[in-house]
């Protein structure tokens, strides 16, 4: 339930009460990226928290900054519509 609340607070889904209630996307799936979902549910995944301490610390931090940047870029390229149109994808129920 916490994930649904996070998604609702981020404006990605709407909730409806009552007999015909439930959750639905707040906008078209082609206008929602995986980055938006990750930022709503677990924003720490997109942050580089590696310290630059020690002899090789700066090099390690720079590598993780590049990895983080690549992850953000890739998540921005994938929309919910992309995921829904994947014929080989598995169906997950929550």
C-alpha cells in the first residue's frame, strides 16, 4: 500500500473510493517514464552517495557518478507504454 501512496503523491496515479474504486494512471502511459516511478518509490536509487575519500576515492566516485547518470538516462527512455507493448514481457499483479 505504501508504494501506491508514493505513486499517488507523485501525481502518477489517482485513487477512487467506492464500489467501482481503485487506482488508475493519472496521465497517458506514454507520458510516464520509469525514472518518474523510481523517483516516487525509491529516489535513493538514483543518487550517487559514494564518498570521494581515500587514495582512489575520487576515481571510484567519478565511476559511480557515470553509472548513476547512465541509469537515469536509460530510465528516462522507457515509458510505461513501452513496457505495456512488450509482447514477451511477464504480467505482474499487485
